[in-house]
C-alpha cells in the first residue's frame, strides 16, 4: 500500500468483479503520501494506515491510530482514475464492487490483536445496498459461535435468522462446549481456541458449570476465559423504552475483572472438615481493569467511575484493588472517581441507581452486581454483555443464566442475545447492520405487541424473532 507493491493486496484487488459503484479508496502508510490533488491535507506525516472512501459525495473514514491535525475534504470526482493505477506520490486508487466492508477487511487488514472498533461512516446509502446484496466470500467476517447450555442454542437460532434477514456478512464457525451434555474435553477446547485464533471474535451462550466436584475445580468456561485472557467483562444496563420497570431511563455500565479473585480455583481441605478457598488479587491485574474502566469511560463520554470493594474487611486483597483504582484515577482528572463498599452498593442500586455511571469491581462482586442490575431493567433476558482481552472479544448475555426450565418450550427472550450480537457487529465495524438490528429489537419492545413471558407477554421466541425481522424491513 501507499506506493509499495503488495502482491497480496493486488491479488485481492484483481478478484474484484461486478459493476463498480461510486466508491473510491485511498490507502497508504502515511498521510504525507497522498497527492496534493486528493484534497486531503496533512499537518504532519504519520506512521499509521489510513483509509478515506468517497461515496456519493460523502467522506467515510476508518483509521488505525491517531489522526493529529489531519483535515479531510471531499474529493473532486474529476480526480478519479481507473482501477489499479497510481498517482504521483504513490497513493493507490481502487474501485470497489460492493461495500466498505471489503475495504476494511482486506485493504486496511486490521491487526489480529486489540480492540479495533473506530469506524465512523456517513454513507447511509450503504445500509440498503448491504442488505440487498449477498456478501462475497472475501468480505465475510468469521465469528466463532458457542451455543452453550439451556436456551443458548434456541437464542443462537434467533441470531442466525436475524443475521440472514439482514444480510449480515458474517460466517459462523460453530462449536459445542457443555459439561452437562458430556460435550466438554481438552480436544473440543483446543478446537475452539483454534477457531478464536482465526476469528478473534465469538458469540456464546451460557456454559453451565455443574456444582458437583469431579476432581477438577476449574470449569471449562473458566478455562476458556483464562486461555483467552478475557480479563474485562462489560455489562450494559439500559432501560428499554416502552417496557416499564420500577426505575426507568437507567443507563449504567458494570465492568468486572474476571481472571482472578474468588474464581482462581484454588481450594483445598487443610484438615477434615476445614476448607481453605484462596482469593487472588494482584497489582498488575487490578491496575489493568482499572485502566480499562477509565479508558471505557473516556471513550464513551461518561463522567464517573465507582470502584466497588470490601476493603474494610479484606484489607490486603481488596485494599490492593482499591489502591490501584485510586492510583489510576489520578491519570484521568476529567473523570470523577468515588468508591463504595459492596453491600452498600447493592442497596444503593435498588434505592437510587441513577447515581451510578461506570462501576468497576473484582470478580465475585461483579457476578452478583450484574444479576442484580439486570433485574432493575427487566431481567437476564434483556441485558447484553461482552468480555475483552488484548486480542479477543466475546459477546454474550450480560446476566449469565441458562434458563434451563424454558428449554424446548419456545419462550426464551432473544433480546439480550440479539443486542449482544448487534454490539458484536459494531465491534466489527459493521455499524449499519448493528444499528439496523438493535433499533429493530427496541422498536418491537417499544410497540409492545410482541413480548415473551418474562416481560409479561404471551409471545414465543419465534414470534419475537419474526417481529424483529419485520421491523428491520419497515
């Protein structure tokens, strides 16, 4: 790119076929490599890859890295040149036959590591085109799917149906991992890890953890988290317009450290009738989750982070977590920081949840607060969540509940899983598909004619899924 011959890129470009649309892409390693005639004015050279697409007179940008002082202007259509040629300065001009998705996937080629989700696009016309066209193989995103236990497979079926109706360019690599259905082994776990190394993104259902001790303390679900280093669990607690609960207009985020704490699987019987269970808290992981929380608050335009703890009793363990949060907070002077003891936090969430914005906490507290907060806005069936590492992103229901009593009855609520899948598409920079699906889900709930039993209705999972599909086409 950017003046240097790239056999891989040229090979991909030569495979583009079909009628060209008014979409032009400049792609280079440095802004300084754009020709003056492109209308893109750099303030200084930069060593990042940058893409600018012109679609029907609108500029669409996707970037990897900062853009200090760079101003983007509309390109003159007269400057468009044929496919495969180059201008002075080495910038490559490419005509593309389908959507901006192809450019993002194959021209920018985002790195496998990290969370790369900064796409802003004003090309509204791409939305309808993306739905009408079948995506080409080159533009399809691989996604690992683990249906899980309970109603997980039924909810994944809803996701597949909605994605098919919306022509979402995603290909699922499905794997079944279940300890209760005897579908759990190191071989299966290795296959899932191999799939994740390829896709870097997964959508999963709840993997039930049996209470019986069978010689291994760490469940396969926990082992998967550790192998992927999914240290940050994020749960979005938002009221749904049209569905009344005791507290309306709620908007808060719970961030949970989920690789240590009480979930370290370090238990033993020191003497007969005496069990010791170790809680591990480290400075490195406490600082990491604290920084993640403040970075999240900064990126999302939120104003406050609350650290939840029990340092008054666990003075060393939770004391270390609290000190790390306080130290990190000093690096973010624009974000208000406060602390709250876990038991008081539970009461305050029930009495006055509006005081919270972003909450960050150790592992066990996060598991409890996730479910408590889900109850404030409608229960486990309506709250989406996701888990992140430096390289992977896993999307799931915010309140992990298998809802085993609903299996096979066609009454599970697909809302949380569909909203999680929409968040996954946003992570993949498929903003138009993400908005299409999330808006349709919220519209169905707001209208109120189709609701599953957990929301006081009589509709089936199938009814809700069909209603969402219908709402996408309106």
